[in-house]
């Protein structure tokens, strides 16, 4: 990506971020003055300062989000390669500040770009779907700045990572707040001279400042040890994507582990779903319809209003909504698929396909996830 192209990409993405933030009354950034921009590489583009509201200064007489300070300078997004541990970024969809812990290589199954000669087939669950060949894609394990968590309104929760608890209760879960997974294209990189630019309880436990490095935040031994010990429970391997009626659904399943309950094995998965409106028409999610197939031979149907107790509206200003949920099976693998029903402003409804995805367990699991225990 050339310098000018990178500038246009960042400017367009930030324009979307600003529009969404203003729609909910809280600008996360403001455009800088036209003068005083610094050169960005040899491409001839300019560096764009990242300006965020000084929320801790807001008061009854000073509207929140109106006092701004420079927290960094945007960098050219990487079209190829991957971001390294310690890279600061602004999320292009949800607008929060974060820092990269480490990358994951995943298989992306995108039914929107399936081969036109591919025929539909009936899989083991009886659900007709396209045969899609996965391609390698990069996601990142990241920390979210705690100052931004309360303002991420398009998420049902800011902690996207949950674990099974380390005791006999097979239904007990605990979460790590502010830990997330971010796709490569959602990252708007920036740099900062602040030695502690992200506020998170794990930041200084996982990372340390080294001015000789680029980026200047490097992994501590505790981060490497935590990643290695919890690899089976942190790793994401597959991402599934499909678009219907300009509504794109992205699903990321995670295996969480197995527990024994009433003399049987119960396998748990977490799945993260993002809904994105690619059109300008306002729509609202009204219902969900799931089909859950277990290798044991059972097929379960689940219907209900909305998702996680909400019926999100997807508009041009706030086009995306993301949430996580959980499913358990009494078998080591299975499949899930289904539809979301949306409503248009005129009262008409349409169904959006949820791409089918497999639930696979780790065959070599030996110990339960240890979460934050070193």
C-alpha cells in the first residue's frame, strides 16, 4: 500500500468511526487541524494525530468528549505481513484503543467468494451449503484500553474471552475483561511515546517498554508462558463468513474444554458472532433460529427473540453488532447453523443465513485451562 493509499484508507476508516461515535453522542476522535501534519514515509502522505477525549476531565458544565488530547500518531496500515507484539491500534469498527499481544493464523471460510462452479451439497447434518475452501488469514489476541470499554455500545460485552472454571461445576465460567480477538483489516495502527499507553490490569504484567524496539513494547516472559500454557483454550482456528441481503454474518468458534457431569463427558464451545449491515437501510434483528447437531446423533432446534437479550439496530452510523455465547454437547464434535430474522422500517422481514460451522474438540487436551494462574 502506497503512502497516499494508506492515508486515504486511514482517513476513510476514521471518518466512519467518527460518524458512529457522534451518532451515540460520544466522539472518540476529532479530525486534526489541516496544518502541522508530519510526513509519513516516502509515499508523500501525512501523519494523522490520534485525538481522543480526556474523559477524566469531563464535568457537569463540560460535555463529555469535548476536551481532546493527542495520544499518538497514525501509521500506514499493513497490506501484507502481520503486526508484531506491542503494536498499538484503534479498532476500525468499534473505535477502542488496544495493543497486540500475539497473532493467530486461522482458516477463513468465506461463502461470499466461493467458486462460481461450486455445487451445493448436503453435509452430514442435512444442511445444504456451499463447499468453501478456506484461506489463511491473520487475527490478533489484543488488550482493550479499560477507559474505552464502557463506550463500546455495539458489543454485548467487552470481554470476548471466557474460560471454564477450574472446579467440578461443569457450567461455571469466568471471563477475562478487555481481552479480544481482532481481524487484520480491523486494525488502524498508531504509535505513541507514552510508556504505558493502554490501561489494563495485564498490560504491565505482559509487556514492557523498550525504546530500542519498534514497536517499543515487548513481551515479558509471563506473556510467553501464559500463551503456551493456555494455547488450546485461546486459539481460534476457523472463521466463517456469509452475506445475505447485505447483512454479513461472521462466526468464530472456540473450543473451551471438557468436563465430567453425571458420569458423562460434556464438551463446551464459545462462539463469537458479528453482524454487519453493508447497506444504508436501517434494519433490526428480531429473532434467532439455531440448529445444533451433535455427533451423538441428536439434532436440537433453538428459537428465540433477539440475541443475548437484545434486538440490535444496524444503521449506517452503527452498522455492526457483536456478541458471544456458549454451547455444550455430550459428544466431542458437532455442527451449528441457522438464521437471523431482521425487520425493515416498513415492517417487512427477511432471514439472514448463519454460515454452518463445526464444533471440534482438542484430542490431546490434558489439563484444564488455567486462566490467569501462572
